[in-house]
C-alpha cells in the first residue's frame, strides 16, 4: 500500500490518498498499461480530473521517501525533494511560560 500527497498553491499539501504500490502495473479499460514505478503512479493520480492543477508526490510512513510522511498543511520542498512539517508555536503567557 502506497501513499500519495497532492500539492497545491505555495507547495502546501492539500490531500493525501492511499494508492497503488509502485511495483504494480494494471491495464485500463482502453488497454493503456499504467504503473510500474513511483513516477508513473504519481503521473497517473495527478492526471485524474479531481486532482487538476495539483502536483502528486509519493510519501511513506517509514520516512524512506521524501524525508517524512506528508500530512495536510505540510510543505513540499522541490529543491530537497522532501516534505516539511509545519512549525507549531507554543502559546506563551506574560512571563514567557508555556500555557
């Protein structure tokens, strides 16, 4: 089972889906063979009408692909080809204590 992240404006992840493993190939109804690599499946999912205008990149729970598992709100860095978690700031009180 593979996971794919969809990246929109500002390189932000807007959707993550469960998809087909990169080693799997299948034949569409029109006879087109799809798959066989991560890149082929990324292109397949990216070309679906519901993902129009979004970039698709494979992600994984074990961190072996693109640094970390992508979640909604993460950023995709095309230079390092990795997903980056959003920075969460702790709320602080008057004396700089964490609330």
